[in-house]
């Protein structure tokens, strides 16, 4: 179980991105994090794996205090938390295979990691993960030669190299058209249902939330304004989350 309690993040310029955020995530859930741009979704996800340092509050994962972890301990925690980014975060000039193997760096001793040296087992794991996302034949092409949807699938394969127990997906389909959005979320759904990987995924479109998430939380101005089933987001709550002038937009 993941427990986030009273999480606060104030940036050096005084911006308070998170204001006492609290919620829980059961193992094996697909939790959607929704809200307007600037509501704190990305900050929240990045605080969970300490890519951003929280100002205060507690993040507990299976009774381990992530917020108190240091040095080797945080490295061991990050091994089990896969991260998928909106803008893919690939090394564009490197091959697809090299990008996927980089997800294994947390398991490689320091000196071999500097040389980007990986075992035969790691190379086999990379092939299997690329096959899982349908890109085995693209292993040796440059990452920047791929379409946006293909690059995001590389990001998923890279995250799987960590053998994660939880995946944090930071608006993974925001840069993609509706058809590709569904294809990416179907991969995440497959990992959630077939491998039991807990998924926290920030999303904009409510039809995607209804289709893929088992539960949702909503942020507005850094505060939680909704927790519950996607089906419980009625018109009143939609307006509370997105503002009185907002209109529902569905994508097929």
C-alpha cells in the first residue's frame, strides 16, 4: 500500500504546488490523478519517487518511509518504481535498445554503469520488454526516428527493465492523438491486470479515466478535491475540479 499524508511542496519562488495532499493506493490499483494543468499532478508523482523533494509530509510505501530514505536506500526504492514521462525522456541519438537498457542502471554497479555495460540477462530482458510493446524490430534504430507513440512504448519498456512494483505515469498520452492514447493506456492496463503492477497515471480526459482507472483522485490548486470511483464524478464535481466554465470533452 502507498500512503501519502499531508504532503506539501513549496518551490523556492514561493509557489505552493501541493497543500497537504493525503490519499492511499492499494496494491494492484490503477489510480488516475486528474486536474487542470498546474494543479500539482506532476509534482505529486515526482515527489513519490523523490525526483522532487517534498517540503513536508510523509510518503509510506509498504511501511517504508520514502520521504526519510537517503543514499543507498532511496536507490533501492527507486528500483521498484518505474517512471513514464509525458515527453518520453529518451536519449534521442541513442538506439532504442540503449534507451531501454538504461532502465537497468539501478541494478548495475557504479563502474559498469559508467561504461553502460550490461549482462547477457539484461540484454535478453530488453529484447523481451521491446517484444511486449511490439518494438523488437526497432531495437537498433535511433530513438528520434520513431513516432511519438513508439517513443512512449520505448519509455514503457525502459520502465519495465526495473521490474517495478509500481509505475508512475506523468501524463503519458498528453502528446499523443486519441488512437495512440488508447494504445499506450492499454499497455499500462495490461501490466496492471496481468502483472499486478500498481499504476498511478495522471490524465486529462475523463473518458480515458472511466475506461482504464479503477479509482481516481482530483487535484485543484494543490489540494485534493475528489477521491472515489470514476463513475462518481458527476457534473457538479466536474465543475468543482475543472471550473464552472469547463465543458466535458470526450475522445473516442
